[in-house]
């Protein structure tokens, strides 16, 4: 199934929700970075949150999520935008931990304690920056806390990644449900009760449930306003790498040419390798000499 995202409302606009099936996206990240199951789960949950938060933006707006804990996975970084594009990486993709006490992947142990940051580029002079302390490390609870504290929007966030026996991604997805002004206590209580009994989203996805059906299990009156494709997309290119090398200046490029005879640049986000041979570096030095 093609990865996709839905956006909709219920209760006459007093509730809005986003849901995403990110199975293909997270498998692409796993393949590119060679992540272990626990790293795949941590990166996948963050990327799923990121692509849904990107759907809350518009036009050329974009955001970056940084999960900076003291656990062995190091930093998790995810970029997303309003076009349904997302990319990401973890500092230590090869971290491996025993299962937690519930027999599940120990994402919280991999993440540790620290801060979660959200930086939004909204086209203004300064980007919006929000941050919260990591409250659980499981990430769903952390994003729930982020929305409540940094954006003052009561929300329920569910994120899940199911790993197959061959370490590939069997299912990945999530939803964000947000309460807007006007909801009464009975309506909120009914939703909370259904949230408490809802199976994990990866269980529902592997059973064949679609995103619309999952949200309607929580809110029968849910109405889909938009359905859109989402995808892994990196912004790196040979041209961008060339600009990075040029920004080093003539002396440093000459030193690379003299000492190594070539340059190799690896993109953090997609793990693509860009190589520059001696002739190409010499041409860059000549360009810099003329500037």
C-alpha cells in the first residue's frame, strides 16, 4: 500500500485529526541507514510524528524535530514539510538493547533523558522554537506533552513501528488527535475511553485496517477533508555538495586535493555518498581562485 496521510475533523470542527501510514518511508530509512530494530522504531516514530506535523503547515513551511537524549542512540533528527516530504537519521543507527520488561523494543532506553525540540521555519525572520523535557522516551507520550505545553493544544498522539523477523518494517503509522475549544466533558470522556481500549496502530494496520477506519473507531463522526501521499525525500544533490565544498574556501579545498587527492561527502539524512575526484577538486580550486 502506498504511504499516505489523512486530515479531517469531527464535532463540527471542535476536533481535528491527522493519521499516517508510513510503512514504506520507515523501511526506506532503515534500508539507507542500516538501523537495528530499536533504532528503526525510534527513528520511525519520530518521522511519523514529523510527517503529520508537516501536514499542519502550509506552502513552503517546514520543520525540524530534534530528540536529544542521553541514551545510546544519540540524537534523532527529522525534517518534514507541508508537501508530505520527510527525511531523518539517528546518531547511532547500530545501537542494540535487550527487550524491555514488557517484551517490547526498548525505545525509551535507547533515547534516554533530555530534551525534545521542534523548530518551525514559517517564513518569518526568526524560526519558531519549542522544547520540552523528554517525559518517557517512548516518543508518543513525549509529543503529546509537547503539544500540551508548547502549543497549548490538548492532543492524543499514537506512534508505532512493527519490525518483522528479518528486521524489515512490517507496519508503521500513527495519529494525532487534537481537541479544539468548544468540546464538552462528555465528548472528551467518550474519546478517552475509546483511546484506552484501542489496540496498537501497527496491530490495526497489519490486520488490514485503513486510516479512516481507525479514526472512526475513536470518533464515529470523523470526516476526512484531505488524503495525500507522503514520501521519503532528501534535499541533498551534487550541486548542494559542490556548494558546501566551495564554502570551505580555496586553501582548505587545496589541502584536501594535496593530502587525499579526492573528496567523499556523505549525507547525514539519506546516507548517499558524493565523490569528487582530483580533476573535479582542481576545477573547484580554479573557480575559487577567480573569485
